[in-house]
């Protein structure tokens, strides 16, 4: 943007990070029948799995809309500037 870094750091008061969480519609969720690939990917990411695990997907319905996901709540994290405490 052509802004000098020292100008940004002296003006910054906080950062806000936002993520939208996709939820499966409870009205049209169905259990995944062939879940071996998904379970393997989860196991690779987490390292282990609980003894009993059930995976679901949305088949789509009028209340969910086309992507079969319910309204997406947001996760917001507020990061105050470290320089703010020095002022």
C-alpha cells in the first residue's frame, strides 16, 4: 500500500480476527456411510480418535438452502496492541 511500517505500528490499536463456522443443518443431516477416508484424514490431523465416532453430512433441504449448512455463527478474537499498554 505504500505505507511506511513505522506509521502502521504507531497507529495500530488492535487486531480483530473473524472466522465463520459452518454447521450442518440438523433437519437434513445424514450419517456418512463410507467414512474410512474421512476417518483416516482426521486421524492424521489429530493423531488419535475416540473409540466411537459418527460423521455426518447435509443432504440439502429447503430450510438449509442449497449447501445444506445452517446459519454460520462467527468466532471472533480480539488482540489488543502490545504498544497500547505502553501509552
